[in-house]
C-alpha cells in the first residue's frame, strides 16, 4: 500500500513537472495586441519569426512537434511573456483537434504555416531514379496535407480577426516559371506545388471571408547546420524582409505567390 502511494506520488510529480517544462498558458496574452500562430517554430525560420513577432509585441502561439526538446524556443519564451509554446505535429489529427479546441475563442490575425520537410542540399540534386517513395509520401503528408489540415482547423479563428492573413511558406523550387531548369528536389518541389495549388484554390473562398491567403518564398536561406550555401541569406534577413511583405498585404495580393525580398509576384 505504501509502495503504491509512493508510485502515485511519483506519477503526479512527473505529470506536474512535464507540464511545467514549457510555457503553455495563453491567459498571459494581452488582448489588445494581435495574435499569430506559427508552425514548426522551434528552429531556423520558424524560431526567428517567433522572436521578431514577439519583439513587435504580438501574442505568439509558437507550435512545434516536441516542445520539451525545443531548448532555444523555451529559453526565449521564459523571458518573453507574449510567447506560449504548444505541441503540434501538423500530420497528427489529435494534436490539431486539441489545439483547435484549446484556442476556439481566440482570434488569430496571422496563421503562419512554416513547418515543412525540406531536403538537405547534398541530396537535393538527385535524379528521378533516386527518389525515395517514403520521403516523397512524407513530403506530401507534411508540406501539403499537414498545412491544409492546420488551415482547415484554424480558418474560423482567422475569420474572427479584422485583418486575417494565412501565409504558407513555399519555395521557388516548385515554381514552373522560376525554378532552376535542372532535375532536382522531386519530392519537395511536387509537395510544395501541391501546397501552392491548395492556397490558390483557397483564395477564392477566403476572399469572401475577408481573409488574405498567400504562398511566400523565404528565399534561399542558410538553415543547414555547419553549411553555408553560396548566395544564400541568413535567417534574420529572410524573416525581417518577409515581415515587411506580410505587414503590407492587401486583398489585391490574395491568391498570389510572393517573394520575401520585395513582395514581387512569383510565377506559379
Ligand atoms: N531554408 C530555405 O532555403 C527555404 C527555401 C524555401 C522554402 N523554405 C521553407 O520555409 C520553411 C522553413 O524552412 P527552414 O529552412 O527553417 O526549415 P527547417 O530548418 O528544416 O525547419 C523545419 C521546421 O518544420 C518543422 N516540422 C517538420 N515536420 C513537421 C511536422 N510534421 N509538424 C510540425 N512541424 C514540423 C521542424 O520541426 P522539427 O525540429 O521537429 O523537425 C522544424 O521546426 C519550410 O516550409 C521550408 O520548406 C525554406
């Protein structure tokens, strides 16, 4: 009996500690400030978006697959009350449903779909014969379907905003007009083209709901640890320029694929 009590107390302590390890309390939000939900926010471009929106005093719902392992994000959230961390694997329906229920009364001004499966550069230039079916399927699951499901779940929250925007980070690798004319990134380019197609279709619905929907290219950004790619920009530059583009969006931009640099239109 005593042993059972000890076991129960240990489980209780474990549960309490595990919920305290990351900051997940949206009650601390300032209702007078706009709110953004970001997917894949534990590293690189997603994490930089968290930092820059937080610095602009936005309420930030920073989602990621494994909050407990998101050391840099946790450290940032500890010092910035306007950032809450939530678990969201965008391929996991239970995660999506739980989060959507938790925030059902929260207007979301920007839904920023950043999470993606991006090929590392050494593997990017393989030919068709080297395409791995499992990776191709996973790319579709995450880049296209996962993003679609997140938008399905949170569209109503974005509609609650007076100035709602849905952004999907896409890639010029998927653009028929502007991609490099070489065989490359089959799974990635196909999945981002599917994402673009979803965004384009959605723009005809979203316009009636007063919500702006776009695909956005972050440029070629150095996000592979230990690698610096010739011509690539740093995360801070990409994100600060995207922030300007996102801030300036109007309904005229709805349904377009835009570039981080100056908001010019990229040919699908
Ligand atoms: N870097 C570039 O040059 C470039 C160029 C064009 C477009 N993009 C796009 O921009 C976005 C961000 O790029 P990045 O370079 O920062 O990518 P990254 O370093 O590969 O980070 C991707 C992020 O997405 C998350 N993620 C992956 N699968 C997920 C899932 N199922 N559910 C939730 N989160 C998931 C990752 O989480 P984990 O840490 O758990 O894996 C990580 O936080 C991506 O959509 C990418 O395709 C990037």
